[in-house]
C-alpha cells in the first residue's frame, strides 16, 4: 500500500455528504436536503476528504459535484449556523474560513475535470462551488443567485473573485449587488453554465418544451421535476472526458485555472480576516437573524441611524458609556441603564 492509496467511499462514514465511485466517475453529493443542501463546517471537512481521495484515485477520471434531491444544488453556507455560532464568536468564523478555503483549494487542484450537476437552486456559496468546478450542466428549473448583501455578508469566497472573469464586470456587479436570481437559460447565455437540459415533465413523463408553460404547470401542481435528462447529459460529458489523455487534461486545467487562482490567492486571506471581524458588527446580526426569523432585514433603519448621526456599526451604539454606580465601562451609548448593575445611566 502506498501513501496515496484511495479508499472505499463507504469507509469514510460521511454524515453530511454522499460519496460514490462508478466506473471512471466519482460523484460527491451534499446530502442536507432539509436545509436546501446548505453546507455546515462539518460538510466542508467531509467534502475536502472526498475531493482529496478522488484526486488520488487513478481509477477516477472525472468528479461530479451535486446536491441531494431536485430542490437545490446548494444554497451556500448554513445561515442558521452562522447566526448561532459566528455572530456570537466571530473569531470562530476565521477558523471556518480556513476550512472553506482548504475545501475550495482541494477541489480546484483535484487534478482532473470536475462537473457541477446543477439540480435545483444555486445560491450564495453554492454558486461559488459551481464556479469552482470546470464545467456545469443545469436542469431547466434551476435558478442562480448571490445573497451576500441581503444577509449581511460579502460573497468573497469565490463570487467577487470569479464572477467578473466568467460573466463580465457589469453582470457580476448586478448579481453581487442586487442578489436577484437568474434563470438557467440566462446563466447559459451569460456563460455561467455550459448546458441547460429540460427538467419539467408532465404526468406522462414528457418534458415541457416551453419553459414558461412548464414553470406555470409546476406551480399549479400539474408537472413534476424529472432529472433523467440531466443525468444523461452528465454521463455523456463525463464519457467524453474519460476519452482524453489524463496528463494533458491535468495540465490544461492548471493553465486555465490561472486567473481564478490569481484572484483567489490575492484576496481570500484578507477576505477571511475582514469577514471574521465583520461578524461582530450589526449587519450580519440583523441580516442573519432576519433570515432565521423569516422576515425582511431592517436595511433602512441602519441607513437612517447613520444619517441621523448614530452608529450603524453596533447594535446599541458604540461602547463609550460608563456606570457611576458600579464603575462598569464600555457600555453601549444607547443604553439607559447599566447592563451590569441596572443603575440608571
């Protein structure tokens, strides 16, 4: 046994992903459909292990990344985990970003072609994993969006770096600033995916040829999602890739990764630092609490606070008041009573 021997996928005992090898293809599936295949810190660690194993396995020529079910490829990082853990302990988010960056580096440097099998919603960090793959095939019902500025974050885990390269500066700004979804067909037109295949079928299993008609039928419960065409397209693309020289593929991949790697390595370190520090600010607190509570964030209240001379960076104002009764310092300026002894300020 050598130092780089691949393993049987079952031997890993993964909890949040599924990992399978079939023929020359390894398939890695984010298996958290109950949260639209958002990924937790544990998911990232499991993905890294699977990518590394696939990289070392000479019986694997192509790696497919997808999500469980037909509702979502991935909606990015688990916002509930963010709200519960990292708004309370921002320094822990720095550790999370190390795991995130290592996962992406392992995927990009896997040494063989990767295909994103887009089977449902692609949002936030889910789109960053889509872009980290070499190729992408989307089912017709897929939508793609970024969400950073909606939830109090910045999509600096691949989206700010790679969207301008892949779809152009103005379109990248549109996706990153507005956070509105684009359709699979629009993603194809913009160059964010390579193929779009039909996925909305009637009761007889026939695909709708008109996207609008299919979407309407789906909304009315008269149609269903059918991913047969997606699986056929993935298999066909993988088969073509198998029949290419592996060393030539590997170095071609390394060459075309140049601009992605340059923008990534130039920014990901300080992105991790800023995002970790920012988690202690009011924007991620408000954005992520709003997500968990299923309400609209109070965007304009923060703007009004800054406009009126207040602090929009802290939940209850800057830490500048002191209590004459107990001597506590660093109390938020909007507090009317001491948070330690309860005395009036």
